[in-house]
C-alpha cells in the first residue's frame, strides 16, 4: 500500500486577525452578512423601524455606499 502525504502551505491555513472595525464593513461589502436596510444617516428610530418593516422605501441613490 502506497502512503500519500499532503503538504499544505501555512499561508493557506493561517487566518489573519482582522479588527472588528475593519471586518464588519468588509463582510457587508462582500454580501457575506446582511446589510442594514436603513441608511446610516437616518437616525430616527421610528423611521428606521418603518424602513425595516417595508413601510417606507428609500431610493437606491439615497442609500449611499454603506
């Protein structure tokens, strides 16, 4: 019986430590985590709740890049 060994580079197995302040926007931009449907510039909690519930629609050009 022939024995096969698999050699894997450490670069493929070691994961970098990414600060949370950097990781959150990166994961959102890659669509790996859900985005908040309400833009960050809307601060009124009731208006944000209405947007999340689907009662208010925000045009895409007002959503910004967040």
